[in-house]
């Protein structure tokens, strides 16, 4: 039987199996008198399967791959290697039933922290665990940056041999090492001849080493780049952004792509001394001022009546989103792009804290404060961020700035880690955990002592109230990853099952006991992981 005939017969069998023997009669040579058609079909499929396997022709020999590149980083201590193997194996373990997690730590959520610590200590990945590491990174995009950094050049080499790991080749110069940023000739050659992913990685590398050199590199080929590529390249200038970038960015304001123009304008507005920032300040000053005739000093707002060509060139988007007024939309963009140092002089020499406490006429307060929030984040201005956040004890709806938790989280990110933790601890103490999840997400890990205690105290209060812990599962999960492991001993008392108060949800106490037992065991496991990664490698 020829290969063509065998293929045709197999296709007939598959078609009959898919449609059913009642709808598609199997080939005549399959049907056997006295035997039902479905049984005859399965027997024939079994025979053809054996034939197909036996008839496979060996593939032609392929060239032997080049040896894996060297990796000179430190060898992982043996206890840490065993721990990594367990973490990688656990990622595929079946989830618990019924939503009840029990008392065992969630190893899957500890893998990112383990990788971050291993990378900080300069360890290389064990060769035997590279396949499992790449599989884990393929399944979870959030793992990819730390996993690929830990996998190193050997991981990228291995990824080139398996199409399922091709994600590891993106942005890594296809496995080739980038030239040293100071090697001008090699940098220029790769910039002019490399693939897009190679060029993105190269520009980021040069930008970190010498921002001015990266800008010059980009300027040399800018007119010939595609619009989507120009946008990606322009975004890399956020690293090391300085006044030296202004001439290039100012030229990009005339780019034919609206997205490129908007990105260039955003970068220029983050430079308070730029000409664009000055133009925006002049426009905003016309719109926002102080009514000195009122009994109480009041901010008055006169939003723009049009978006002219100059405003558009400077990055103001003329079309407002659905449901948003055009004038308020234009005003917000002007104020957001105005250097915050403009306002004390414009508003009577007041401090940022005094300015945000002033009344604003005609219901413009929310729009004006929201724009100042965005400006504080863009310009990394901690003084304005503090003023707009206000005291953590103030209710979000009545405080200064914004009631948006997302915007508050962005403001917090401009503060020092200690100050950030202190503010969030005060917020939790005053308002509980129900609105604190986003705010906790911007706090440094491990949480500072006051913040950790505030979280635990709030969880304890929720437990005593007799409610189920499920509504706090997000915060509890954060606590498992972010609390200082030294807190484990202090939390031991909370692992006991409490007496259920009158009116409590049935069984809530046992759920809380499990949750705190899991928290304690996770903290102790994290302490063990840290100790293992701090041990001296064998033979060192």
C-alpha cells in the first residue's frame, strides 16, 4: 500500500469517527460481517495506528548545536537548589477544593520572591533545573523577567532549542550578548543591522550607561524608523531623563505620529525647565488664579475655550473621552503638564499644603486637584504628594487631593519607603483594611514594623468581629509575602481557634485559625529560604 493510499484510508477512518458511523459509513474494507460498525472502526484504527508508527521514516540528522555559553556567576548553595526544585515542582500541583486553602504555604506565590533574592545575590541557575524554570516562566508572564535573569545566557541558549520557550528570545538579542556600551563601533553596527528586539535591548543598555550617547544613537536613525518603533525607542528615554534630552524631544513634537508626539510632550513636561513646560505654565496661569476680593481666599478657574494648534503640538489631546466635558479635559492636561513650582508664586506665595486646602469656586476642585495629583506623580514631587495625600486619618472622600485609591497609590510611590509605610499604617489604623489593598501594593518588602503591626492588628479586629476571612484574602496573601519573617513568633497567639461571639458567621473562627497558621508557616518558610540563599556554596 502506497503512502498516499495509507493516508487516504486513515483520513476516512478519522472522518467516520468524528461524524459517527450512523452518519458516515466506514470504508468497505473495514466492515466485517457480524461485527458492529463502531467496533470494526476501532479495530481498524488500532491496526492503522501501528502501521503509521512502524512506517515513520527517521528524520535527517541535524547539525550538533553550539555548546552553551559560560555563566560565571556563583553556584547556588545545595539547600537553595533543593528548595528551588520544590518550588518549581509545586507550581503544577492541583489547587485545593472548595476555596479552602488549609494551613500549608502557597509555594507558587513564593517563587517570585525566591528568584528576586537569588538574583540579588548573583547566583546562576542550576543547569538541571533550567527546563522547569523556563516552563514556569512560559506559564506566568510575571515570572519572566526574574526567571530569565536567573536563567542567564544558558537559559537563552536552551530556549533556542525549544519553540515553546521562544518568549525567552524576545528582547535578548536572540541569545547573543550585547556589546559593551562603551564599544562605539560594535554598538553602532548592532544598532544599524540588528533586529528590533536587539536594538531595543541595546538602546536600554546604552541609556543606562550614557544617556546622551543613547539619545545621539536614536537621533541618527530617527527619520527612517517606523512609527511604532519610534514610540518604543522614545519610551526608553524615561531612564536618565534630563534637560540634555530637550532638543531631541522638542523635534519629536512635530512627529507625524500622534502617539509619538504625545509621548514626547509627556517627557518634556516632566522636565520643569523645558520650553514646553514653560508654555504650559503660561497657559495654565491664565486659567487658574486667586480671587483676592472674596472674604476668604478662593481659587478661581476659567477653563480654556478652545484647543488651538499650539496646544495640540505641545501634546494636548483635543478630543475628550466620552462623558467628559471638553473644557475640563483641556484644563486637566494643561495643569498636569505645568511645573508645580509655578503655583506658590501664582497663588499668593502659599505652600503646597496651604494651596490644596484653599476652596475652589464653581465645583472645579476635584478636576484641579486630580490634575495636581498627576503632575506630582509625573514630576516626582514629594512635597506636593504629601500635601495632596493629607493626613492618613482623614476620610478619603473629604481629604485633599483625590479619593481615588489608584491615584493615592501613585502619590505614595513618590515618597521614601519609610514614609510610605508610615502613611499606609496610619491609614489602616484609621480606616481598616477594606480600602488598603492598593496602598499596600506600593510599600517596600518586607513591610516596616509599624506597617506590619497595623495590618496584623486590623486582621485581628476583623477576626474578633466574627466575619469570614475571605473578604480579607487579598490582604492575607500580601501579608504572607510581605510581612517581616521575624513577626512569625508574635503571630503564634492568633493561630488558636477563637471563641465565636454572638452573631458570628458559623465556623469563621476555624477559618481564621487556618489562615493565621498558614501565615505563620509561610513566614517561617521565607526565613528558611533567606537563610538557604545566604549560605556559602559548596566548595567556596
